[in-house]
């Protein structure tokens, strides 16, 4: 299971970042796509919103993992 978890997380991250329609409302999308250079900006805007959504969870998960591993190592050393 431990070897499978990173692969699952990578696949989920790729799927979440692949869709250009997620993470933005229809009004924002329409306003950004009104000009030719706005289409590229709309795509970047959507990816930026997704990063703002996922990065705090990734940072918190990393910190929590480090803390749990340190706690387990400390309790294992005391035995």
C-alpha cells in the first residue's frame, strides 16, 4: 500500500491540473476570453486558482507527515 500511495497521489494531481475548466466561474472565464491574448491568460488563471486550492493542503500534509514520523521515531527510540 505504501508503494501505491505516491502513484495514486501523482495521478490525482495530474488529473486535477489537466482540466482547464475547473476552478473558475463562467463570468470570469468569459471576461478573460474576450480577447486573443485573454485565452492564454484564462488558462493561466485557471491553473493559478487550482494551485491556490491544492498547495495549502500539500504543505500541511508534508508538515504533518514529518511531525508524525518524528513522533513515531521518538517513541520507538524510548522503548
